[in-house]
């Protein structure tokens, strides 16, 4: 990180507790201490507490489940903390303490740096690609830009941008839940499909969480909304009188035009591109810079990433496909698929994937969801209970023929076997590389 660090003098002298000391939690501790706040922090993992003390000498450690919370200006929690079932949420409510997250703290810092624009991107699927693509376009146009949030650098670890800069920030529904005053100058919504129902009482509650990003925008701000599903159309309709709503769709992108964007193949990327193009235009970027950005964008790891071709078989890492709706586009993208799926299921069905099984030669199932997915898929395609990603790669590689594709598109979260989807994707890559060594050894 270069330049001065983000801070918020308005928080000086206030008391905060930080719960959860992974990347965003550590960033929050540093931000609050730079701002002059009084900070106590905690993580249930001893190693995380030790790392926090090493990074922030003199940091007070206190378990918010064991000490009084009254008088705190805020309880800062990681987006990964399941507030719908964690007892800390009720304890904070009883003490009258707001539960907030890193984006709310970032909003407090915005008064300390010069003119800028904040673009927040949310949605069930595609938000990471849309965020990275828009940042690539903005930076390529010569505008100072920062990529942060749920992708890249934790927002509170970022250096302030010079005047005229654009913050391009991926924002999850959990981060929206932990925000009260976050005011995006431009907010983007890619889509809303069934997801995170372990964290929300209903699909409607999940959609309402996404909608709050727009409700927090100031009157007259810009909203780019892909209205390809009923939930996003309802949000666009609800905000049309108050915000400048720009409606886009995957259908806005002509296939011939999309063919010139190598890293943006498929109908899901048409939607992502439509969102990014509309946002770039709303930011006032010239058409030639937008076209150049689309053509030169190289994509993100773990999102339809071809990691190798071994003995004529392509191996594709789509570990970021953590629900059935995000896995379905990958099943449409290739013929002759040997599909590796499973993990920690977010829903009880694979309904979004079932129409696309015509491309699937066999399914290789891993993790907690293996038995459930086997029952769903066995009537349609051959099923192999591989158990682990490494074994699934070996099983699929033995069966695949030249010209076919071994695809990791789990349709599940990764937390039963991995720290996150990225670690799962790296395990897939390593297993494929081991195949290559065997083939060449």
C-alpha cells in the first residue's frame, strides 16, 4: 500500500469492538486505531488473536460474548459471521449497540478525502467479474481507480485515491446488512437468484438485503440494474422515481460483438458486460476506452478458467460457481463435460443445472452434498462418488476423451473441505498439474 492510509477523524475517542480477525477484521482494527478510536478485538481462534496482536502491538483483546457491550459506538463483525444464528447479534441488540461492517466504516472515512465517486456492485452471480471488468475499463481510460471490497484489497486497507478517482467495490449482501449509511454514487445489480438461504429467512428476505444498497443511495444517484429476473425488475421499478435507473439485459449484447471479448464468453458474461458498459458510460468514459477495456480484459481466476489441457482434455476451474444458478452457465459453455460438483450445499436442489445435462458425460461428486446430488443426478447421468476434488480429477481424467472438458463447477460452497472457493480452485489446479506431470513423466 502506498500513500496515506484511510482513516476517519470523526471516530476519534469512540469505543468499538471488532469480532472476527481475518483479512477484513484486521483491516478494521488498523483503520479504527489510525482514526483514534478505542478498539478491543476478538476471534474465537487463538492463532488469529496471536496474528492480530503481532500486527497491532498493544491491541486489547476482549471476547464480546463475555464483556459488557453498553457504551460501544459499534460492534464491527466480519461478513462471514452468521448473524441470523450467532448469539452475539441478540446480545448487541439488548445493549443497544449497532452491528456494522467494513463498508460502514469506509463511509465514515469518505469525508476525509477529496472528490471521488463510489461504485458498488452487488448481485448473486457475476458481481466479481463485473467489478473487475469495470475497474479494468476505468483504469485503462486513465482515471485513478481502486478495486476493493469483497474482491481484492479489503476496503479499509486501501490508500485514498487522488481527486477524481473512482472506487470500484464489490459488495456482498452480508456487507449490505452491516451498513446503515453507505451511499454509492453508482450502484450496480447483476441478478438475484436463490442463494444464502442458510443466512436469510426466505428468498424474499435475501432479495430485500440486495435492495438496501439502492435504498441507501442519495436521491438522484445512478443505479444500473440488469432486469433479467423478477426480483431485479421489482427493485428497478421501486427505485425509478427516486434514482436514475438504467435498465440493462444480457440481450443487449450482440453475439458478434461479444465474440471480440475473449474473456467474456457466454450469456452470463453478456449480462456482466452490459452492466459494466452502462456503468462506464454513466461515469462519462469515452466509447473507445470502453471498447478497448472489453477487448483486453483477461478474466479472473476460478471463474471459467482453463488451467491446462492434458492429453487433449481441457480442465476448467469454475470454483467460484458456489450455487446451482452460477454453475449452470458453465454447463452450457462446453460439449462433452465431466462435471465435478458438490461441497457444502446452499439449497436442496439442482433445478438450475438440470436443463443443461445434455452436455454432461458424467458427474463426479465431492463433499457433504455428494449423497444429495447423487440422488438428483443419477436418473439423468452416470454418477461417481469421488469424495474429494483430487480424486474427482483423477476419476474424470481417466474417463475423459480428447476434445472433452473436465469442469469444476461445484454448485456449492466450499467450507466443508476448504477455507474458501479460491483454495478449492487451487486444489483443482494442483491435481490437474499432477496429471500433467504423470502424462509427461
